[in-house]
């Protein structure tokens, strides 16, 4: 199977930025490391787009989990589209 392109929506990138800003209040270095880890966690989806588990809220979406943070994505004709990032304890009321 050919590699699939991974796209991040503006909402997902904004969520990562908010997470980083929150962590940076205590430790800017850890904020950079952790947000990089979140962004890099979806790189395996280029080769294995169905490797994430199915989302309980919406079975048409899948997720990659890193330290309780859920990168919610769906497979589209363009590739993998990361829709949002949900932190521990956040209510994923509407994914799309």
C-alpha cells in the first residue's frame, strides 16, 4: 500500500497550541517536547492509516492516544485528516 498523506485541520492544530501554551506556563521545554510528540504520533498513519482504534463517540472516526490526549482522525479520499485533539477529561460532544 502506498503512503497516505496526513493532514491536520486548523481546529486540531489550534488544540495542540492551546495544550502547549498551558504546559508552557510551568515548563516551556516540556511544552515543546510534548506538542512535538502529539504531532509526531500521527506519522505512523502514513503507512498504517487504520492503526488507530475506533472512536466510541463516532465509529467512522479513529484515534491515536498519547498520554491521555486523543488525536481524532478520519480516513478520506485525500488521506488521513486529523480533526481535533481531545485532552483527558474533555467532553468530545461533537467531533465534526
